[in-house]
C-alpha cells in the first residue's frame, strides 16, 4: 500500500474516532443535564397546601375580604387611643407603656401539639363568637339534666331558672358560661327559682374536677347551631382530632398538616362575623367541623398526588442514571478507540518521516 494511501486511511481512522468521542461526550452531557433537571424537579416537589379561599369559593372569599376591609373601629378604647395619638402629650406625664406580649408571627409554624391546640382555640373563638348573640338572650332555664351528673345529685330540677352562680347574677345562658369561666371551682353555689320560690343549691364535683360550662350536667334549650365551647372543651376536641385525623397522616407530614389547618382556622376566626349573612335571604354559617373534614380530605389528596409525582420522578431518575452509566461506558470506549487511532496516526507519521530520511 502506498504511503499516501496509508496516510489517508489513518487520517480517516482518527477523524472517525474523534467523531465518536464527540458523540459520546454529547450523550454524557445530555444525560448529566437530564439528571440535573430531574434533581431540580425533585427538590421543587412539595405537597400542595389547601387554601381557605378554595374552601369558601373564590367569589365568596372576595366578598368576605371586602366586608372585612369595611369594618368600623373595634371598640371605644381604640378610638380613644387614636384621638390621644393626635393630641400632643407631655412625655413626663405620659403613662408608661405596658409590656408587649411576645407572640409568634401569624405565619410562623408551631410544633404539632401546639399547632393543634391553637387551631381549636381559633375554632372555639369562632363558634362562640357566632353563638354569643343567641346565648345573650336565652334565659338560663334548665331544660334537661344528665343522669348521674353533679347537677342531678345536687337536686337541680328541669324547669329551674338559675339566678346566680357564686354570687354573680345571671341574665342569660351566656352569663352562666362566663361565670363558670371566671370562677373555676369544684364547688358551685347556685341560687335557683323553682315554683316561684328561690332555693340555694350547692353543686359539688365528686372527684374534685373543676366545673366549666359543659360538665355540670345542666342542659339549656339552645338552637341546634348555638353552643359554647369552653377551654376544656377545646383541649378535648384537639386531642380527639389528633387521635382521629392525625393518625391517618404519615408522621413526617403531620406538623405541616396541623399548621395548615391552624392558618385556615385563624382566617375563619378573623372573618367570623362576616361568615354569616352573606345572603340576605338565607344567612350562611360555616361550621368549623366542615372545614376540618374538607381540609383533611384535601390534604390527604395532595399527599397522594405528591407521592405519585415522587414515584414518577424516582423512576425517571433511575432511567436517567441507567442512561448515564451507558454514556460513561460509551465515553470510555470512544476514548479507547480515539487513543488507538491517535497512536496509529502518530506512528504512521513517524514511520513516514524515517522512510523519507
């Protein structure tokens, strides 16, 4: 074979090896890029948080926000403070500012138990806020007595009108609940009106349990959607929610779910008075129990969707890693082929130089 032919063959051989090496590098870089994109998608994957606006509906939510922005000043004290801020005050005569309470920001996440407890505090405030107008006009007349309760054991009868609790005069059922909240005790002194006679009755807890509004055994004739949630009731409901709902959510996601519900409960409570009378023909009242059920359903669905997307990405990453391994093997083969071609080309050129000499 002539020298020129050999030169051409080795040159084409080296060129072909270079093309293979470039293709192998391109495939490797493409696999690396796909792996980077999949990693970014994996890191960006999150559980979609249920939103309060989705619960009430976009149109109704806009109405609520408009109502909230049109609220008048909350109370005379705030008005007085505003007026005082407008008038100059001698710094020497100004009263000292009270210490500011250190509360976590509204959007700061809490630990699981704290978030659940705070959630049901919001719910109790909301429900009590809506029930308050009715509770303030209903007379404290005993409508029913729980069997075996302290009320039954103390001799309270159906039809009794409770006049005082611990010396506090009552005008309504709301007054009864507030009196028990203000003076928690395992023993209550009641004055009741029965058959036009006033009687003094002592209500005692057999196990020293502190009385609150709903554990005395006294029942009042209240509408179905009117009730009063005490602090103890809120704690009991929080524990029940934790056992019934949180147990169905994976442990790693329970704190996020609880904080999401807490934020929604905060919004519900903030818009409490606006949640009623959205329709003049038929007032609307949203129940906190409906919000709890809806949020849990949406959170469970979002979690299922998250894990589904995560499985797809994991399978994609496994596929990319397989292709990445093939790309590395191809690169090694291309490098070896290129090395052989380069050595062959250099050897042929060196041989030609010696022959010409």
